[in-house]
């Protein structure tokens, strides 16, 4: 018999509507699973009392026929989102003890529609990372077993602080991806600045969508790079992502970058025919050194879409090779500005000093981790006198050229673009953190262009590597045309077949 926490979000919604389960039972099943999986490190704060109270109220609304679109469905919330009266620290020591007096717009939209909050999910500190190893609360482990490892060996590694040798779930939304893959929530909020939804989804055999910039409000999200950050969901499949995104999205007058446009019913697009759709294959994404199994999966994805009736065309995105270096100028520059507010005076950590200057220095030195400090320093450098034009202005010009590449492709009739999601399967915790940081940054090589151009992107589970680890394909769409992405993503998901998520070896 399938446990309640193993249902998909759509299945759980149907079970609640048919009175086959109650919201309280559904919440309790997930809380029990979370307790057994604490070793994974997916949650940094569990909220069982809040969850059960919300579930009880959901049962009352279901009984009275007043159920919302997400009524009674338990989800996890990335620690980047402000949740009123609940731990919100972006997994950084500098926000130690912070519990906001307000709610982010995205999470408020979810509670409005009846969703149940299970807790706050681990993440790379201030969303800066590709492996969820920079969190102040320690790394998150993927629920997928490393190749050749027994459950006993993995449990022994899980009991250590470092979790060395276990697989990373990707980042920065590693807690979200790990929790969804381990059946610790039906879905989760995540955020994507350079691939932080799509890369962890691909690493864990889950689905993740980064909407068009402006589709979801950023109000109440802890800022990393304001012109790149975008909220989105990670869930077990394409349909579940569609259900979540419809609630998360919408215009918000508190966010000046939020677009005032109707939010479609994305679920209606799931399963729609893609016959006659034109799918672009960018030649520049065939990067040097790409593993053969990634290239083979890409070719297989092309065949799946062609078999579904799509027209396949080769396209050129000539400025792709400049996207990663330009991103790692723009994002740190914005981060250095956004993180200047954390000074130990108003909230969070305060490290005393002899004067105000020393208080600032001590607080920021103790409060920020190594990766955040690195990016602040890079950002301050490229914004400084004498280097602003040479680096930051030039990176912004490249960003414009990247956007124009996509505009040209879409102008020529391309409906969506298919690429790999990541350059490799998941790697081991500790494998890349001690090496050159650039090696870690290269994990974003296929994803950063989407953020630089403000486009929607989708990571779909598409198969397993030769070692049995998840691999994903990425779909890139026109601005505010997430509906087409959902229909094409569903075609990929159906052709690839379901990815069987791991059994709870960690329990």
C-alpha cells in the first residue's frame, strides 16, 4: 500500500477531495517521514504545530466545500522566503535568530490557497552555491545512494557532520530538491538566480520550473542578485509544478519588477499536443568535454520530441560562451550591494567591537561564510572606480547580446529550446569544495543564460546515468509563455518514463 507521503501532489489533492484521507493524516505522514530523515539535513526548522493547525483548518474548509486550490497539501519552504514568526535566515549565521514580522508574497499566496507549511528548507547561504554545502547549518545529502554504496555505508556517512562521500542534491535549492525526492513534502518553494531550481531538480530526479522574471513576486525573498532572482517550485513531476506555480505566481504591487499579467491555469497545458511546435537545438551548447552520456541523453530528448510531432531545428545562440563569466560579474556585483545591509545593528548577529566600524567588520567577518565573502569581494571589486566600466558595464552589454540571441531565435518561430540541464550527474559532498571555485561555478554553464535573459526554464527528469544517477533535460521558453513549456515538458516526461525515487535507506 502506498504511504500518504509517497503520493504526488495531484494524487494527494484528489485523495483529499474524495475523502480518502484527511489533511491532518497527510500532514502527519510527512511529519513522521521528516523525523526519520533528519540526517539528510533537508530541513533547518520543522513546524509541526503550525502544520497540524493549518491541516485541521483545511479539513474544516474541505468539509464545508470551501477548499482552495492547494487545500491541505503539505509543502516545504526554502529558507530564503520570509515566513511570519518563523525561522528565516537564508541559512546564514549573520541572520541568526531572525523571525520576520511579515510574510513573503509567494508563501502568502500558497497559504491563501490552503497549503500547509511543514517547515523551512536548507539552502546554500544566501543562495550562493551549486551543491548546498555553503549553508551555515551544514550540507544537505541527496537521498540517492552514491554508486556502489550500501545503505549501511551511507547511513554511517550520514551520521557525521561532513556527510563526506554522499551525493550533493545540487544548489542553492538543495534542501527543496532533497525533501521532494525523499518524500518529505509534496512540493517545495525554491528560487533560481543562475540555475538554483533547475540544477538541483536535475540532480535529484525531480521537476523544477524557473518562471519568467517578474512572473512571481520577489517581495519577502532574501535578495541575492535582484535582477536575476526568481521564485519557482520543485515537485515530483510536471503536473505538480503546474499546480504549485499557478498559486505562487501573480502581480504584486509591493514588487516593482512584478508583471501585471493574468496567470494562466498551467495544469490545462500539461498533456496538450506539441504537434507542429518548433523546438530549437542550440549548437553552442555542445561544449567541449561534455560527457557522452549527457550528449546521448540530449539526442534522445530530440528524438522524443520529434516522435511527439515537434519540428526540430538547429539554432545559434552565439554569445552563449560569454554567459557564465558575465553572470559571475553581474551576480556578485548585485550581491555586494544587497548584502551591505547586514551590519549587526538592526537584526541578526552582532559581534561587538571597540567602535561602529569594528562592529561592522567583526559582524560581517563572523556572520558570512567563505563563499559569500568571496562573492562580496568580487562584486565590490567590479563596481569599484577604475573597474566598473571594464567589468560591470561590459558584462551588462554581454547580457543584452545574450537576450537578443534568444529574441532572434523566437522571432524565427522557435517555440521552445531543448538543452542539457547539467554537465554531469550529481557529484559527492566534498568533491569540489576544496578545489578551484571556478570548477563549482561551471555547474551553471547550461542554466545561467536563462537568468541573464529573464526567460522561463524547466528541468525535467529524463533518465539515469550509467551509474544509476538522475539526469535532466532543460527546456527554455518565450517570455511569459510557461504554458508551452509545460506541454513540451510533459511530452519529455512521458517519453522518458517515471524516475523511481529512492526508498528510505536513511530511516
